[in-house]
């Protein structure tokens, strides 16, 4: 039996752009109601709100790396819609640098936005998720699975989300709260705008067997599969065009 997202409420951090926004668009199209969280509003998020109206889409700005703001975000969501069924943590950002290049503050900031909000958000959302069972999706990265030079903080925090999801899945399975992970590869978002043409050509020719970059919509499709399949928990889907297979040739 599939989990029906019709009229369910999904809170999506990092939801005003990129992968988070694509997940929101996909869920709204399937009949869900969504709350988009981000640090700033975007034209794309405003357009989603305009198209579907305030009964189905809300935008709640705030920084989920701040514990109080994260807790308040959950409360505002539940107060507005009187329920919270799906939690997607897509907030994040780049954290370039080797261990010798990073400042202490950079290292801590990576954990503050990628990892710590999961603890805070899940704890705050738990009473609502446990009412009828719910779904949690954490957006990791293939960088958290395999080596990637010059990104020690990013690899570490994205990798941390994988065992964290398993721990939450084990601890809350009896409440029918399912927790899963998505690990995107190279997805064409603002995150990759700084990539040079040379680097892009190398990725397509040498690193991605399907010879193309992914789209946020590719990740959103996988997210909805994990949300709707009510017999999957503690698992990870990799969306990377085959990059993590370590194909050589």
C-alpha cells in the first residue's frame, strides 16, 4: 500500500530554490501542501505560491542552523495547517577547503547547517509525525559516499546524514515514521554555477557514465518515491547518473 500524499503537509528546508524547490513542486503536483523554508525568498518560490495559493503553499523564511528558528519553523507549520506529515532537510551549501585551509568557524558552520538542524527539526516535528506515521528525507550527496578532493567538511557532514537516518529509522519505526536519504551527484543548480567548462566536460566524459548532468527534478522524483513507498525506511537512493559506480575506462 502506498502512502498517499494528498493533503499531507510537507516542510522542506532549503525549499526556496534548487533541489528543495523541485521536491516542493513535485509534491504539490501530487496533491500535498508544502511549506518552503529558506534564508531568503526567490522568484521561483513566489511563483509556486502564486500558482497554487496560500491554501497549498507557504513560505517561511529563517535560518535552520539556529535552534530557536528551527523549532519555531516547525511550530508555525503545524499551527498553520494543523499537521505535519513529511519533513525534508535540503538546506545546505558548499564547504570547500582541505583540513589545512578551513577555519574552525567554517568547519563548525558546515555542521550547523547540514547536520544539527536534523536533530532539532526531527525532535520538534516528532509529535506530529508520530500521529499517523510520516516520512523524513535527508538530502546527502555522493560526496558523502566516496572521496572528493578539497571538500573535507562537505564530505563529512553529508556522510554523517546516512547513519543519522538509519538511527532515526530504527528508533522510530514502531511509530511508522520512515527516514530515508537521497544522495545526488552532479545536479545542475546554483550550487554548480561556478563550475568551469573544462570541469563540466571532464565530468561528462570521465565521471558520469550517463554522460549528462542531473536535474533537480530527477532528485524530486526519487524523493517522492521514498515518501510514497511505505515499506522503505533506513535506506538511501543515489541519483548520480552512475558516477558512484567508480567506472573507469
